[in-house]
C-alpha cells in the first residue's frame, strides 16, 4: 500500500448547533451541542486515512497551548505520529468555530494562528519526499506555504515519480487562479469542489471547469459536486460518478475532507480512478452523519464500494 504525506491545516474545531438563526440582538441562543473536535483540512484527511489503515504523516503547525496539547493527544490516540508537527511558542493553535444549521449546512469563524505561520522551514522535505503520495489541503488558507516554496516541493515530488494531490479550500482574498496556477502542471490529482472550480476557472459548467484544468497541465481532475456525486476528467475520458444516497444530513463539516481521504485511501490501495471516486463519495457521505469533521470513518471496509461501481461515461 502506498504511503501519504498530508501538508496543511491542523485546527481545533468548536462545533456549535443546531441553529435556526443567530442574531447579535439575542442575549442567549440555546443549542444542543458544543463539541471540541480535531479539524483543519490536512488533519481531517490524515485522521481519516489513519482510520482506513493508510500509513500517513501530518505536516502542520500547532501552538504550545491547551488546544495544541489536546490535538497532539488526539493524533497519538488515532495513530498519527506527532514528530512531523512543528510547535510554536509564539503563535496560538488555529481555531475554527463552526455554526451548524438544522439542515447540516455550516459557516466557520476562523483564527489562523500557527497555521498562518506554517512555512517550508517547518517541514522536513526529505521525509515528505520519502512518501509515495504528497497531498496538500486547504491551500488558500496557508499563506506561509504559498510564499515559501510549496510549488517547488510539488515540482520535485512529481519529477521523482511521486503522486501529487491538491485540495484548495475557499479563497477569501479572491486570487483564485493566480495563487495556484504554477502548481497545476505538477498535480497528478486536483480535487476542488464545484464552487471552487467555478471560481478558479471562471467557467459555469462542470465540464468546462474540468477541461480548463486539464489544459493547465493537471493529469486527473475530480470535481466534487456534493450529493450529486463527482465529475472526473482523465485526459480525453470524462464521466460522472454518482453520489451516495442519504436519508438525512446532520453536519456537512469535513464532508469534503472525507471525500478526499476516501479517494486517497483507495488510490493508496491501487484502485482505479473510478473506483476511488466511488469510495470518496461514500466517505464524504459518512462524515455528514455526525457532528464534526472526523471520527465518522472507522475502517476502510465501511466506505469501500469498489464491487458496486457503475458509471456514466461521456
């Protein structure tokens, strides 16, 4: 089985909900749940991969504080080594407060802290390049990596025959294509959501978005369209992989990270792209069945759909 290096965000999530509405004029708003969970795109992917039996290392930065120590404990318990993490005495651990509605949709209040300060100086490049797959999550919220050589790391990994993968997140600065254009030719897999893809490519249709990224040099584009499934473009071959039926959505927090981790777990096992996207759809659906972004996936067999595959090829 292939090994994975996850580079990016490690965050303490405070998940609050469910909320009908929230107004600052209300003195008190009652909720059923306030949960402290591990979060951050890269950490979520790493935790899910570890649960699915993949050898994974997480490269991120935490503060030397209560939240940071809590996350370190969680990582150790769930099978992720902590020697690859940088600890800052200057910056606080990144924190996100997730406000969740009754329909499962959510919005985050985010303080970047140590994640904002993460640079290539915090990452043991030799260790990363010893892995088979290099994956970065939440790139648009990693200002230190954007400016300190991540593009060169991806270029080197690709030249050495490694698989490379990118999931970008939402760009609050609106510099969508500008920030990642130099990375695209070094990507084996690009895994944006449909909304992210539309912003980057400045296209409306999912087909046009995928074709845009292929022209920019990406080998395989997988666009996550939520409950509808995912659209895949492998060179001249394009197809839909339909989504996993769900009776109820509790919380969409981390669903995209579940999708990515399911995909990578299947790729690490040698599955085809189509089979891997089926696993990704099921993994994303599993995450939405509980509050918080990790912990819903407990083993690979839970999300393995390889023997149930059927697709629509265009």
